[in-house]
């Protein structure tokens, strides 16, 4: 059950934000073993003064179109799955809505399975 938080600069269209969500979800189902309908995403838009990032880091130059993606997921995936997910998200977002691969910043936060409640006050994975 990944929970995806997407942060970007304010001003993008609804279609642009939907394409980002669709691309991330598709990548997760294709390369991260996420089941169908396991889709929980939050898009946060920020004014320029509240979205601060380096101009470049590790020889990667960022633009104002930087998209920061944080995925909270169970700590059950192997390194190869994580690398495949990173590559697939970057490729799909480059296709639609046209985000440069350099501007796709991804972080995975791993948690134990029992740390989720999908509703009703029940720890469904515990």
C-alpha cells in the first residue's frame, strides 16, 4: 500500500497533475508489485517561495518544473524493484505530461506492514 505525496510548483493544469498521478500509479503496478485499485495520492502545489530546491545536485540540473515524489511503502521490496520503479516513473512522466527526467525526484520511505490502517480503525496488514 504505497501512499504517494507529490509536490510541485503551483500553476500546472489539472490534466498535467492527473498525468503525473497516472504515470506514477502505472509504474508502481508494473514494477513495484502494487495491486490494482491500491491508489492513494496527494498532490501539493507550492508558490515559488515555498518550493525551495538546489539549482543542481550530483551533476543534475533542476528546473522550475521539478516534481518531488515521496512514496511511503511496506519494507518488502528488493533494491532491483526500487531501481526499476525509479526508472519507470521517470520514463512515464517524460512521455506524459512531459517532465524532464532530471526533474523527477523520488524518495521511498519504508515502513513495517503493521503500520497501516485503511479504515475502520483496523490494522489490516497486522
